C-alpha cells in the first residue's frame, strides 16, 4: 500500500512539473486571412486576441464569429499536439497499477 502511495506522490509531482512546463508554452494562430489572431498558453487559456478593425463591421458579424471559433479550435488542436510532444519528451506519465 505504501508503495502505491509513493507512486501516486511521484505521479502527482511529475504532473505538476508537466503543468508548469506547459504553462510556458504559447502558440499563435490566425484566421480570416490574418484578420483574427489568437494566442493560447499551455493551460488552454487565451492570452491574446487581435481582431482587425475591418472585421468589426456589423455586416461581418457572422464572419467574425466564425473566425474566432476557427481560431480557438485551431489553437486548441495545436496546443494539444504540443502537450503530447512535451509529455513524450518527459517520458510520459507512468501508469500506476490498480488506478486504471
């Protein structure tokens, strides 16, 4: 039992280390021909959103909404790939017997 607790503590420590490394990662994507740019950090938090003033025209409301959704989806996918790569570089998180 103590061995499993130690494994859990080690896993928790490794997860915290991974989380802090991922927090340092950022990616930027652009949509609508570069008129909507979004930056996301490794915690999947949007840290910057830049919208060209041309897109703020009420006639382009639907296009702007679509561009923001597309930018968010693209940023999330890219960051998930980055997270997977970082986890592999760190050796992944070990499986604890009996925890799956």
